[in-house]
């Protein structure tokens, strides 16, 4: 891709909901502003530190490096209403919080971030613990592509702005339709759009 085509292409905006060890690690690997891929974070307890100085990563696989997100938000509502949020909406909403379905409804929580109409623009990516976490998202966002991921990552957040990866990492992901491979033609199409 030439420098001219990179400048002319519309940026891809990825928002990570959850900035712990898993979220920061994968967000840092996706962030490539030089090719118009911009990653932002929603932080909680580490908001002030990450907003000021970003995140340092000490990794077994990629060496040590620094990650400065495109933007840092203190909450979902802040990300949804911020004037510096992308005007076209988020291309990807990546959820890396712990799945606690008996306590919280992550699909309802992320609703302000997900652009649905008319074409289900935002792809929801779930990198969460547990089985069946996709179903609530499919019910709430029937036309959005959903990708579900399983990761094995030996990583820890050793301070608000430092993440350490101790050993190798593996992630497997795939498109989620309805848990049955797409029983309707519409879900089969949504599933194809979620193939990454």
C-alpha cells in the first residue's frame, strides 16, 4: 500500500473495553497509526496514568515497547459522547473485561458504543472467559458481526502503566452467528462479515 493510499483511506477505529493485562497487550498489538489503524482504550482504575503516559509492555514475544493509545476514556459513556470519538462510529468494539453474566450484562453496557443501523457497522469482538458469552450480544445486536476469541496469555499488569508477558501467547478466534452455524440466510451473511 502506498503512502498516498494510506492517507486517502478512511481510518479504522478500534475501541478496547477493558485495559487490564489482556486488553492492553492485544490493543498494543493492533495499534498501527502508520497504516491508519487507531486503537483507543476504556480504562477504570488506571485511567489517569494511561491517559497521561500510555502503557509500557515487557514482552517475551515482542521485546519491550511503549504503547500510546489514540485516545483514552474513563468510561463507556465518556467514549460514546466524547467529541474526539470517531464521527463514523467504532469499527470494532473489543471486550476484554471478565465475563460475569450473573452480575453484569456486557451487551447492554457496550450498547452506546455499537453502531447498528442500517448495516450493523460495528464488529463486536469478545475476548472473555466463559462459555456462551456471545448469546446475549447476538440477541441485542442481531445484525452486527461478532467474533469470539479464546486466548492463552501469561500476562500480568504489574502497575497501572506496565504489562508484562511472561511466556508465549496464543489466540484463536472465529465468527459467531447463533451458535448453530447460522440457521437463517441473514445470520449466515452476518457471520461472513465477522470473519477476520
